[in-house]
């Protein structure tokens, strides 16, 4: 979708005017295209004195064909080509004094970062620290990374990955995601990895080859983008939407070479119909079953709490939360239908984290999704599967295009990237969580919000 202001701010005259007036200058983000290298330039890798991940990180980058400029020390990186990414292994900190080395490495390295660059810090989880001083140093990195993300310009992002001892195998998938154009609109976030049950090897170009994916609400908007991206990555997509959206649904299913299933996910027999459908078909040339489920269908019925009738409350709660619970439970109960190493991804919302005026019903339902995902994560891990949530911020859709220009512009600019995200940004994050290699990302909530200033 066309961002007229971003186009203007990046034009010759627009650059001059926005600079003189001190107006936001949103960059054109680096987004993923198949065949693209992981990074458009070299990476600089630094390590804290007792870091345990730097060698693994360097090997991973070299495997992905990324030139590693120098293994940084407290003196900072060598001169040379400007880096496309700055990575720091900040594990092994013992107390606040160790943070001086973190600052000494990051300051000169970040200064040289290219536009659409990436800052990625790896750290130990504060909750597992041995002493309060160690927990303080670990937690300090969270404030540091969020602030770096707010300082970066030119479409660059900064994120944090927490790696508990024993979860090192899980590192590759989040590192690749955060460096790639797939994470264009994920900024100022943190993800905690856990040891995957079965480490997976995948074809990085078509990581979802042979997988069957169900996507609800796939007829339009974000759901249609999810169907396209999953299919591009190799999945056979079963696109689900209400009968009233049947024509659009068929169009998307045809476009992605998948199947359409007309189903109101709130109908009393919705779960049994979905189970029956998946049992009867042999998608992707294998026996019945499903590998990826994306609970994307969702609605809003906004009113202030004091004016909200029971119907508005119940409808939103049923579509956005109860249906996700019921369909997931039915798939778990349908012996073997949800394949081992299944990936369930639930669409929540920034409103479910920050709250939003006029959206008590919607925010409650989307917060409920987060509670559900966290509660189910251990059971999923026990099956070698994962369940995660994505929480989109301001995403540019047909709906936002029809908002009054003032409201829309404020909504779109109030984040570190100074622009709204695109449906494809949410879809790329979901496709990453669905990858075989993402088995160590479980029970997480990943915001796709450009580091929104709302409920940051
Ligand atoms: N657009 C945003 O900025 C934004 C921000 C945060 C979260 N989200 C969430 O992302 C998801 C997709 O949003 P969108 O903007 O693409 O919305 P949309 O209204 O464009 O699409 C939602 C789709 O879900 C389908 N749907 C609704 N009720 C259904 C039901 N009972 N059974 C089957 N399908 C049903 C609709 O027919 C529609 O095709 C939603 O869960 C939404 O809450 C969107």
C-alpha cells in the first residue's frame, strides 16, 4: 500500500522540507524477497569477556554467507565497509561494571551501521541470574536495547534474544529472522528461546515445503497476506473464512494453489467440521494431518465500556478468543491429526498488551489469547510442537486507508520506524514462527509494531 508521506519525505524536495521542519522521515524498509542474501553487507560481532555464544554466532553468519568484519573487542570494530548488522554476545555478565564493555563495543559499531541495519544483542535471562547484581546487569540490557531501537533511524532495528543455558541450539532461527528483511517491522522486542525438542534442518528458501497450513480469516487483509507468504515458503494452505466471504476466499485459495474451506469458526460444529475436513483430505501428498495452524480471524465491535451491550462483548470474545481455544483443543484431541512438530500461531494485538479506549472487549479477547498461548506452551513442547502469538500494531489495510487522514497519520507515525506496518510484515513473522527451525521459540508473544510508543 502506498505511503504518500514516506514517498514525499524520501523525495528530493521532501527530504529538504522535512529536515528543515524537523518532521519524521520514515525510511523505505528492507523487506524480504526470496533469493535475497541474509544481509546486504558485512556483520560485526562482539563479545562480552565471558560470552559463550560468539563463536556459534560467527559460524552461523559464515554459513549464511555473511562476511564477518571483525570479532570485536572493547576497542570496537575495525575500519572498513559499513556493517549491515551489529551483533553482540552479551552473555556471561556478572554485574553492572561489565556493562561498560557493552557500551564501548556498541557505540562505535552502531555509529557505522547502514540504513535498514540490524542491532541484535544476545543475553542470559535475568530470571536465571545467580545474584541480584547479575540480574541487574542482564535486565539492564533490556533498557539499553529498547533505547537503541528508539535512537536508530533509516529503517534500522534493535532486538534482544534471551538464551538460557542449554538452549544454544535454538539460536539460529531467531538470529536469521532478526537479521533478515522478514523482521522489517519488528523493533525493540525480545524473544526468549528454549531448547528445541528436535533440532531441525530446513531449506532456507522454502522452509515450509511439504507442510499443510490452516489459516483462518484468510479471505482478505492480514489473513490473505499470511496465506500468500506461507504458500511462497512452500506450504499447502487451507484458507478458511465465513461463507459470506466465499468468493474472495476462493480467489486467495486459487492464487496460492491451496484449498478453500467456508467455515464460520464460531459455529457449534466448526471444530468438528475442521477436523473432518483435515481427516478426509490428503494435502501436500501425505496422509491426513496439519502442521501449521494460524488463528488469524478476528473482529472489532468498539464502544466505551459503559455503552457496550452484551452482544458486542460476546461476539468479539467468541470470534477472537473462544474459537481459538475450541479449534486448538479439537485439533489436540483428534488423535494424530496435529502432526508432531506442529506450529500454532495466534494473532493477538497491541491492544491486548496496552489496552485501547473503546476496545475493552477486543483488548480483553486479545490479552486472553496471550494467556492461552503461555498456558499451552509446556504441553506443546511436550509434543515437540510450539504455540506462539503475534501482536500487530498499526497495520496498513483497507480499513486504515478509510480512516480520517489526521487520525491515520498520527496512528501510523507513533513508532520508532515512523510508519505503519504492512500485512506482509505480520505474515513474515508468522511464517518464521511456523518454520521447522523455530522449535526453540515457544510461548512467546512477538509484537509486529515498529516499536509502537503505545504500551511499549
Ligand atoms: N489491521 C490491524 O491493524 C490489526 C492490528 C492488530 C491486530 N489485528 C488482528 O489481525 C487479524 C486480521 O485482521 P485484519 O485487519 O486483516 O481484519 P479483516 O477484517 O480485514 O479480516 C478478518 C477476516 O476474518 C474473517 N472472519 C471474521 N469472523 C470470522 C468467523 N467467525 N469465521 C471465519 N472467519 C471470520 C473475516 O471474514 C475477514 O476475512 C485479526 O485477528 C485482528 O484482530 C489487526
